[in-house]
């Protein structure tokens, strides 16, 4: 009974990691400051990218709204131009009818 339980206990006991890892300490001594500096720079770059993204989106939205305004103005201008052309054609038709009526007399 004790042999089987001893085996089971050995399997169930989790391995305890070393609290002091000399390689990890060496990495920290050699590269820790550089890593922290690089991490700080990356965080600054990430913040700048986020800021630029927000600015880009704001500019894009402003550009999009201006584009809609220009499209509406263009449609109104086109409608007014077409109406003016139609009126001019109507006046021209009336003038031609007058000329034709004068010839017939």
C-alpha cells in the first residue's frame, strides 16, 4: 500500500520552480535596462500611433462630411443649370415660333 501511494504522491507533487534563477538574474543584469527602455519606447510609439489614428479618423470624418456637402451643392447647381437650360430652350422655341408666325403673315 505504501509503495503504490508513494508513487502516486510523487506524481501528484508539482515541481517547485527555482525561486532564484541565476540565468534570469544574469539576463536582468545584462539586458534589463535596455529591455525596460525599449518597452518604454514601444509604449510611446503605441501611444503616438493611437493618437495619429484618432487624428486620422477625425480628419477622414471631416473630409467625408465635406464631400457630402460638395455633392449636395453640385446636385443643386446641376438642377438649377438644367432648369435654366430648359427655360432658355423654351424661350428659344417661343422666339422661333414668333419668327415663323411673322413669315406666315
